[in-house]
């Protein structure tokens, strides 16, 4: 176990933290403590009362808590990483209570409990000697005259409301507070480690990525501690929230209302869509991709999988180019920031929370993607599987995978077990029809025309075409005129249809 402590201008409280760690029940020869001085002036020093295996590092580049923790993790050697702030006094069983989970569950993230004390209310901080002696006789609870301190209200409320997180949904990561938490090093690495560019909110952002990597969050009431003073959030809640929101909204798609301000393109999208181009013609691929990009859910990124590396500038007969459609598809989306050309199919959407596999022969109704995500969240399943639009014929299904479920499955998947079975065993799945969510077959007749079958049969006529090209130019004004004209013609046709049918019956 490596306890990593970021510290800045806090020698008095750091001394108390290290004094309490010197009395842990966890075996001393298995406990390593790494203190990272984040540029204090004067520099911090190690006090006499501390665990035997304690080292002090000084950050030479970068600054901030995330940067210090990342440095400490890189220079530590333990199989388990335990984050602990430099203003914590932990009970003797604190480390062992969290470590017992990581010894048996490689994807567990444990969360310690804390009580906040204020020197103006609960009295001055004790000395390191007093902390050491109190811990030695099992009396840390008496440090502040028997006062219980203030709980971490929103965390403990959420834990209680969700039966110790047993019934928590995909928002559980929001209570990952870095003041005291522990996890296995391989889980930390799988999530990509801490982001040193973040100055605040780094624990929430790491918690989100840990969740996508398959973590299960475990609150551990036996990991008790005192928090010396109030947090940044307690002191300036509104200011901290205002600062954090732009940074976290760009990296975390939850909660959804965080992204009501700003553009439609974020670093981490809600859904990564995968469309295999293969030998599909330009028109079909374009119809499928545009149905996603022009849908009601704009928070997407489309990955077009194809042999793009085969495209070069070699001389070729332009209209007889064997890679003509591939070249035209690349040109179509060259300037679209939400489309990427990739040569290999992504195995996960990480760190995005959802991966949609969409065959190029299918299109989505405007609200289809939003409906799929809603189904996944409402039922908290790892996979929503949509049968082929033509239910009586062959075809690949549309699959919406939850990234967290894929992450968890990789920790528990048995040799030879399919990915579907592994995801189903840890999260479950839900099957729906194409009609329910609005998936259409782009390779068949127009919806509502004779011969249309499966999910497209019997649906209301579409008044406005899903894709309109205006002389190859993306002109909003001209497109608006053309769309209105086409919609008028389509509407006139629909309205005249019953009249023509009546006349035919009369003539008959």
C-alpha cells in the first residue's frame, strides 16, 4: 500500500497526518508513504513522528493537487494506491479497512469517511505527540473533547439513499472525493491516471474515468478520519462550482444539463458512433452518418472505419478509381469536426460513456439516439440491442454499449467467454425493435412505399427528406429554401393521395 499525500504550505497539519499514519494496524513493512511538496515556501520537512517508510518529494514542474498526486503515484511502489490529504487525522484501522477490499476486488475504489472539525468551534489542533498517544490507546475520538464534528453531508446522504451505493446509478462517481480513497494501481492505470491540467475537481473527473474503466465504488465506514478544517467547496461553494463547470463539462457528459451552455462539440462526447464503411456506396454511408449528425442528440462523434490509409495522390483515372466511393466519403466529411476516419474499429468508447455500433445500411430517426441512451439509463443495462429494421430478414443489429459495462466485463471475463455474455453477466441487456426506437433500413424502398417491410412498414410519410444537398455548398439560406420547397411538394403529394384513391374507387 502506497499512501500518497499532496501537500502545500501545510506543515502543522501534515505533521498530524503523518503521526496518525504511524499508528496504523496495516503491517508497517507493507506500508509506504509518499509526501509530495507542491512548491511550499519554505519547503516542507518530514517530522519525527511518521511511518518508517516515508519519503518526501518536491514537484519540480507543474503545480496543483492532481499534478502532485500523479507524481507521487509514479514514484511509489505499492500495488494499492491510497490518496490522503495533508489535513487528515486517520484512525488506526483506516488504511487496513480500505485495503481489504483491494486485496480481493481489483476494480474496487474505496471511499473513507470523515468528520470535519473547525478550530474556532472544536478547539485548537492537537500536537503530533497527542495524536500519536491517542491513537496508541484507541482514543482518537476524544481529540476534540468528544465532539462528533460535521459529516460530509451530500456524500453520506447519497450513500444512505442508495443503500451504500448498491442501488446507485451511473452518477455514483460524483461522490469520489480524493481526501481519502484507495484503488489498485492497475485500475488507476486503466483509467489513465490523474489529469495534471486540472486545478480543482480532479477527483470528480478521475472518478468519472474510473467508472468508465469498470470501477465499483465502495463506501467503507470503518475507514474513519478527522478532516482538519473545511474544504474549498464548503468555504466558497458557488465560486468553486463556477470555476469547475467549464472544465468538467468538457470532460464529463454527466449531468446532462452541464452542457446546455457552449457548442455542440466537446472533448469527451456522450456517444461514440462506429460506422463500418467497407464497400458501401457514398450515398448510403452519407445517409447513415447524416442521420446521426442531424439528430436531436448533437453530443456525438462518428468514427468511420475503412482503409483510409490506402488513399494517396497517385495518378488514377478519376471516374474509374477503384477507391472512388472511399475517396468521396473522406472528402464529404473532411471539414466535419464530429467525424473521424479510423482504420480500426474501436473496442471501447472510453472515456465517452456510450458506444453505438451502427451498420451503414441503417439510419436513425431524429430522436432515436436519445431514446437509446434513455433506455440504457432507465434500465441501467450494459447493452441495448436493436434488431434489424426488416425483422423478417438478415442483418446486423444496432448495439448501444455502456462503456462502464465493457470496462467491468474486462475485469471479470472468463477465457472463451463472449463479450456479450460478459457484459450481460455484470450489467444485463435489453432487446428492442427498430420500430420502438426509430431505426430504418436505408437499402430498401422509401418508408410508406409498396414493398417496404420490417420497421419501416406502415410508418407515417416523411414530409422532409433527411438529407438535402444544395449544389455541394453548405448554405443555410439556400438549403432552407430548398427544404421548404421539397417539404411543400411532399406535403402536397401526401394530401392529394386520399383524393386520388377516392377518384380511382369512383372510376372503378
